């Protein structure tokens, strides 16, 4: 667990509750005041910036006031380890490259695909096309297999076509009709849409059990805890709440 001590030099330390994590309010704990004025601890700062990297960002910003945090500041105040520094810098470089040349991971095979026409959301993956012996095209916006006429610059014909990460972040919390907490009749509640943990294809829960079979990669996982099906079912059943907690909304696929 990373934490600040009075010996940390060049950091404005304060004994105030965290602004970034509302649950981090233990008194007499030293936290850092960022350049934007908000207060946080190194663990929360690391997690916050890692989530931004996973969203494809090329710079860090305060989640409260949106002011930019220089990487040098993040590196110091998050007390990044050498391994974390390497990850952060590699991810920043990769995100920058993807933004410059319009690259995305194919939802079918995961390889990088470049979109050549910025006014056409329909993109061909040659790797999947060769592997599956049929043309495989996907939507650059919702990252699902293409449906509808082409070319299109606004959307494909998939229901609810919009940015995949936005779908995951804004999907509703629903009660699973057939899955209950053990020993009760209380329905389990979880996000209505998940990204397959194996291939990232978006899946909406049906009215059956919690174990889903991905239509793309055909692997099975638990819609509630997101663990592989065989791992989840070691301590629960198809219709009983997992021993693990309900996995939160996925903020990135």
C-alpha cells in the first residue's frame, strides 16, 4: 500500500479527506494536494490515472475539475513503481499512436486495424476475413460486426449503435429475473450490458441463468462477476449469486 510520509519532499501534504475518493476520509492520514487544488492519496491517484489510460487518453485530468495533471506530477505524487512507470509510459505512447493514425483493436481477433476513410464507419478486418473464410467488417463506433448499408458516417444498423465504452458506462442496472442471492428470493442486480472478458464483444443479458456464451468467441463467463464460467461455478450455481461480488460497470472494453 503506497502512502505519504512527512519525509516526502517537494509534495504539498495535507491532513484532509480525499476529494477524489469520497470513502477515503480516515483522519490523520497524509494526502497530497494536486496542482488543481484537489486532494488525493497515491493509491487513488494511480487507479484514477490507470482508468484514464484504459479509456485511451493521452493526458491526465482531474475527474472533478477536469484540469490537466502533468505526467511528471502524476508520476511523483502517485509514487509510481518502476513497473508502473513502464506501463504508464508504454500506454501513453500507444494511445498517442492510435489517436494519430486512427487505430482500433478488431472486436473479432484483437489485432490493430487502421481506418483509412474517416467518413466511413464500416471497416474491414483482413485477419478475421482470412481466418473465417468470409468478409468480416465491424463498426468503428460501436465495435460490433457490421450490419446495414455501407458506407455510413453516422451509425451502423446494430441496435443502439454508439461508442462501446459509452454503452458500458451508461447502461442501466437491472434485476436478473432468474438469479437470486443464496437462501433468499432477492434478485441479483447488475449492469445490463457487459463486454465479453475474452474478446470484448458487447452482450446484453437475456432472461436465463447468469452464465453467458459469447456469440463471437463462444467462451463462457459469468455475467454477474465476469469470471470464467468454470471458475465461478466452483462456488455457486447457474441461478445462485456468485461467491464473488457483482462486478461493477466496465468503464472500458
